[in-house]
C-alpha cells in the first residue's frame, strides 16, 4: 500500500516533531520508572534524579538531533520505543541493584548499563553519521560474513574465551568481557542480505514442483546446509541453544524473502527439526533443557534444583498478577540473573501483566516499523536487511520471553534493550541505527534532480546546493 | 519481495500474539494456583511480613505483631510465651501450629469474612491487616493452672484443662514442659531452625500440647464413667449399696495375677454404700460394676462422653481418647477402673466432669470465642454447641452427690473449698511399665449446685517419689486453685 502510494507520488513527511513528542513520553517512562523505584524501595525520590534524568534526556535528545540532521525522513517511532525500553530496563536493573545491595552484595549494574547505553548511543550516532547510504554495506558482504564467523569462533580460542553458565560465548580481554555473538548477529544480516540479493534469482528459479511446493535444486542447498552446520556448531561447541536457533531462523527468513519460495521454509523446517532431534539425542544439555521445560516441578527443590530459575520466575509473574506488586514490593531478586535473561520476570512481578504486555507490544512495534521500512524500501538489499533485522529482533524476543514464560524451552538470550549486558545493548542500538538509515532512504522523496546519483564529476561540481 | 515480507509480518504477529496469550495465561489464569503452591516462598514471605492480627485473652494479647525495622516489617511476639504456647502455638517462617495455624486465615487477613476490610485496605493502598481472635481462656484460671503445675518442680510433665460446663468454653489449658514461641518467630532464620530442631529432638516433647495430644490411662477418674453407666442402667442410685470387698477376682482368671485389690483402702466386705465405694475409690466395686453393666454398655457410655471421636476444631491435631470396643469380661473389669487399653486426654476427662456438671449434657469444647476485624468489630461470635446427652439429668445429679461425698469425706478432699460445695474424683493410673511412674489424675467441678467450672489435672511425670504419687495430693490443690480463680 505504502509502495503503491510512493508510486502514485505520495511523499512521506519527516515527522521529526512527532518523534520528539514521543521521546518526551519515552523519557517520562524511563525517568518516572527510576523515580518510582526510589519511592517504592527507599520511600523517597532518588537524590540523583535530576542528574540521572538529565543524563538520560541528553543521550536521547542527542540521538534525536543527529537523526534530525542526517536521517530526517527516518521512521519517527523507532527511536522513542527504544528509548522507552532502554529507560525501563535501566529502572528495573536499578531496582534489582537495590535488592542485591539489601542482601549485602555490592552491585552497580544500572550504572554500568548507563555507560553501555552511552556507548550504544555513540555508536548509533556514528553509524548514522558515517553510513549515509546503507547500500554501501553491500560492498562488505563477504568481509562481514568472514568477520562474523571469526567473532563466533573467538570464544573458542583459549586464553580469551570463557565458559559462563555452561555456554562458551564470552571473551575476556583485560577487564572487559564481551559476547561477540551479539555483534556477529548484525554482521550476519549484512552478509546474508548481500549474498542473497545477488543470488536470489538462481536460488528462486531453478527447482522442481512437488505437491504444490517448489523445492529447490540439490546444488542450491549449499548455503542453507552451510548455515545449518554453523548453527549446529554453535550448539555443539558453545552449548548456546539460543544463538544457534536465532542464526538459523534468521537465515531461513531472509532466504524465504529473497527467493519468495515457501519451499525453502519447508527445507529449513525439516533441517531444524532434524537438528533439534539430533541435539536432543546427542547432547545432555539440550535434553536437560527440554526435560525441564516439560516437567519443571520435577527439578524444583530436588534433582539438582535445575528448574529453580524458571519456576521462581513463574512464581514471581503469578505473584505479580494483572497490575503487579509495585516496585519494592516483590522479590524479583529471588530469580538468578533477573537483571539479564530473566528481566521480563522481574517486570512481570513488580509491574504486572499490564507492563509485560506493554513491553511485548513495544517490541512488536519495533518489528512492525522495521518490516514496514522493508516493504517501502526501494532496493532489494535494503528490503532484505530490514527484514533480517526485524526477524532477528522478533526471534530473539520470542525465544527469550517465550523461554521465561515457559511457552518454549528456555534458551539463554538477552532481552533487547532491557537486559543488563553491554554487547547486546550496543549491538541493538546499531541495529536501530541501520533500520533508521534504511527507513530514511525508503521514505525520502525520490530525488527530482535526475543524475543525483550520477557519479559524473562534471555534474557533481555544478550541484552547488543540495536539497537535504 | 513484498509478498514474503507480508507473510513474515503475519508470522511475527503470531509470535507476539502467542507471547501475549501465554503471558496472560501465566499471570492471570494460572496466578492463583501458583500462589497456592506450598513451595512458593514469595507468598510465605508476604504472609510473614504482614501485620498479623492479635490473639486475645480478655483485653490482653497473648500473640501480637509489632513493627520491626528489618525486611519483614513486623515481628510476631508472645507476651506470656511459656504459659500460652500450647494454645497460641507458634508462627515461624517455616510453619505454624496451634491457633496460629487453625485461625491463620483470619490472622493473616485472608478470611472471606474480612473481605470488606481487605478491599478498603486495597483501595486506600494500605497493606492488608489481619483480624484478631478472642479466646475463651480465663486469664486468672490459666495463671492458677500454670503456676500450680509449675510449682511441682522442674521436669514436671503434665496438663491442666478447665471448661465452662454450660457452654464448653475452654477456660484454661496448660501443658508442661512448654517452649518459648518467640524464639521460633524470630527473623533470624538460622536460629529459628536450630531452636526448632532442638525442641523437636527434646525427649520431654515440649512442643506437644499434652491437654489434647497425649492419651494416658485415666485410672480411677474413669470410675465416674463406670458409675454413670451403672446408674444410667437404672439399677443404682447414690444411696444404694454396691459390691465391695478387699479383692475382686476378674472373670476368666484365677490366682493372684487376676486379682484386683484396693491398695489398703477400706472397701468393706460383700456390699458397701455407693458413696463409700466412690469416696475410697474402691477398685473392687467398680470392676464388679463394669462387669454388671457389660462391655457394650460401658463403651456406649464412654463414647457418649466423647471417647473414640474427634470434637475439637480449634486446635490440631487432636489425639482421640480411646475406649476399647472388643473386650472380654476380665478386660472389661480392668477398663471399668480406667486401666487396660482405656486412654484419655486431659481434655476428655474434663469433659466427663463438665458433662456431669451440666446435667448430663456434654458441650463441644472450643477455645475461639470471637473473630474480630482489624478494628476490633466482632465478625463472628461462636455459639456453644451440644455434643451429646451423655447421661440423664437424674443420673448426673446422683453422680454429683457421689463426687461431693468424695471431696467431703473421701480421697478428693485436697480440692475442698470452704463455703463452696465441690465435686471431685482422684485417679492414680498404673503406666503398665515398671520404669515409668504412675500417672496422677484429678477431675472436679464447682460449685456442685450451679457448676461454673470443671477441671481436669493430669501429672504424667514429676520429681515426686514413686510411692507418694497420688491424684488427690498433687492434682487436688491445682484443681482447687483453678476453680477458685473462676468462681471468685
């Protein structure tokens, strides 16, 4: 619809004022949440509310100004939604810090998260400033693919790779720890988009038809089999169920969009089922996760207490009910890692079902705006990249929230923008920058100066005034 | 590429819908069953942190919640811990007993009767407060019972129960040894666990409420039930002669092992007055009477007083007092003097006395008098309930005559109160084990013409030389003190 609108001469408005208005509301969520934590837990508005609120506002407004300057036609909803989620996440992490401190621990996750958010916004701004046209990234198809594989292999290197909670997905360099998989995620989207936009015809056209479904040719199965093996490799060597699922699902979605052939979904689905069955049969950690999902009560308080975390999260969310206990009145700190993978449990307990639904809707909005950008994007690479980024987001949210609420087996992944964790936060801010860039390109009016894209040096010289 | 993107959009929509439906299922539909799970510590902590209602005796709390400065906000305290522990029970992080357990819904504020106050609290954003429980206990009687039993010296194991015969109200309930529930209500959970483990391992069983949870042979106090059955049969009145004599050979036996004697008390020969048999607690007379009325009638009479049944709802668990139903003639003779397999709680023997005092009608015993809202408005006042008509009013009055004679001229004279007619009966039951001393019993009620209080005293073990143990000497003064506390 939007595309046909464009064709008929419809021009998107910039809507930067709307974005600013929504940002004010988003800031009210973040700063209000911080104040509510202070009131709920300590009985008073935190003393540093002005400094904290000012800092948060400065970050968000800075991001807004940069968008206004270098991506004026970008989607106006994405940045406010992200600001609201990030602000809410900071407030909840601060709440958990206070709970951990009450137990005698010394934690300043919220402060660290604020530093990571600052870095995330800096990278967000840098991405928008340096990358004036997303199509430039197409040049780095194979480079980013190789870098992504390299990053994924980093944790396996002795010396810098470390195993945390059974998964070998972290690297430690000096005082810094990092999850390279989060960055690899972005690079893989770029690599897939670049590869598929070139080879989509070959992958799409050849094949034979079996009962209404076009199945691809055997020789075209190479890339999907390769990705399948990479995913299995992550599962086997890094014991990271979530990332494995995420990468394969991402590739499948992009392959389907590029080729427009549901047959690929069938092939991918079969491969996924096979991989899952194989994982269940061969690997203890996969089997344990699955058994815990089916019978959490058998592992609560006995059999090693393996389901303590998910069951406590369920107790917490049930305890929260419709409107939640309110900040300071629940015990979200009972759930191990409540500040990272299980942050949605903490939100469900203290802010209730209402807030959980609100958060899911916010994620839904991000995915919807990203897919909308994909629809109206004018180039295949942009479409594929926006779809890929939307898909990675949707899958990650589904896998982690579904895991915590026991819809699907639990696989460790961070909740984008909410969870404590630097790599994830920074990577997600870059994803939003890329989405804004794509949507800016897509919504920008078609240049009326013919030859705007022409690289002829003569024309470039004559073009003295460039209309934004 | 737009068609697959639209398909993907629908797919993402379904994913998010599934998440929302599942979150709603978890936090709305399943929330209450999750909250009810006994392993859910959040609910326990919340109950533990709430301002719990008080347990009141008269106007004074015997258990109340006072603000504390730690994470649980309120500390449960017991102002008279040792004296009232058997009734209040304790409220710890891990469990509850006594009234704290049975009235937990009221005390915690979750009782449906407190719905309106809870709603008001919710709307005005105040934390839920619990309602209060008013006990039937008479503080003076409780003090008298506790001090009296304690005066027998350290290491005493025993119990005193006092009832209001007309209503079944429990006026006093004491059990020794006792414990300090404050230590179990502490917020220092490690010390709570240690204290509980220590109490639980103590061989003198301080956590046991001996008034309702220990059954022992009632000995001669059971002769009241035998006498009731005999009079109820129509063959006797208090003025009649009953079988007597220095020994009684149990049916189906021969030789000294089957012979019942009177341990030196004067029980005449052949026939003696009923008053003398009761006053001197003649084993020979009551063993003979038991066989005259027969095992079945005796069992029926015992059950009419409450043996072999549950009747106490306010405190749990209640041990059922037992009267055997399948007995031969020899066993019936022994059961008639409260031996063989007859076992009774102190509460049960108090009910026997109270039933006789209340013209034969046994009232259901209860300890919770009123349930009050957090603002002390009465929400529910308990009405006395009749448990059974154990004997006719005539039989009850004949029995009263026998019991008054026993206090005035017989073994129960330590309970006599000048100017007031007291009815009573002693008992000294053989434990049946050589190393375990006999149990001393005493039951009584007063004033005989208009009974206000019925008492049962049981001394399971005390630092008294074995041959000095007798229900009258040690139980009598305690019963007297309790009766005086109620009447005056």
